[in-house]
């Protein structure tokens, strides 16, 4: 009898499926790799850690939301009180009426008045005012006295309700020839500046800085003009 090669279709056995390749062909049976996270202890531990971490952050967010919700009414009340103060408090406005002629030997003097443009009175804590001849345009900032050094006029009204008239502010030294020449050449101007210190009805301290100047214009003194800086209130 002749020897025959074995029939590959029927006699040769198929190799076992690779465990790492998933289901075996034709068997319907699934194989899992040894490192599958759904089966290994390490995978289960990672899942538990992620779950605990998610619960932790949910708790943190919930606590923040609860704290904000509890403090929101108090914050609203604080904002409402501050807005009411801004609407009701006093605001002092300083208005310069005019200045003397610019001539050598004359004392520079300015008439002014205080106006409370707020809705409630203010207690006068003193003020300071100065008449200064300085360069024009003004490049440096004029320095005002601090409220602790403000002077209180003995016969002045202590409460600002509306308009308060004040004694004129006079510089101690008269105009010099060089100052008059610089002013008329447009290189200098006369500045009236200072600070008003006061308290409102809420017993809070405030101050108003003011600055007005006069320059030479077409052969005469100009009307009072507000400085580009130095006019503010706190």
C-alpha cells in the first residue's frame, strides 16, 4: 500500500487560540488577558479610588454652594448699606469766585466758598488753601496739607448744610516783577489749591481736593479754570 501524506483539511489540528487576541475563531468562547482591569485586583482598586475621589469633590462643591447661599443675604445687605451711604452722604465742592489783579506789589488773594452738594450735613474738620504762582502748563503736582494739619477757622460754621462763605485766601508775599512777566508771557499762572476735611453723618472721614487757576488771556486775566489734576473727592 502506497504511503500518503496526511490530509491537511482533516488530519492536522489547529493551534490553540492566543489568550490575548479575544474570542477563539469558531468556538464562541471568550478569552481574557491576564492584565484585564475588570478582573485584576489593581483594576478594581483604581475604580474604587476614582469613585471616592468623585464623591469627595461633590462634597466640596456642595459645601461651597451652601456657604455662598447662607452668606448671600448678608452680602446683599452690606452692598445695599454702602450704596445708601454713597447716596446720602455729604459731598463738598469748593468754588473760587475770583482773584485780584495781577500787578507787581499786589497781594495775590482769592475769594471762594464751600458748597455741600450732598443730601446730608457734614461736620467741618478744617481746611487748607494756598495761592501759588507756578509754571503753565503745570507739569508737577501741587502738594496739599494732610487733614491732620488742616486749619479750622474759629468763627466758621461747624456744619456744612448748603453754601458756606469763607474768608479770602491771601498769599503772604506780593507779586514780583518776574512773576508778573512770566504770567503775561504765558509761561506761568496763578493757582488756588487746597483740601477740605470733613465727616459725614455716618461719622466717616472724607476730604475734597480742589485746584483752580488763572492765566493771562488777550491782555487780561482769564476766568477761573479747573486744573487738569488736583480735583478729587474720596
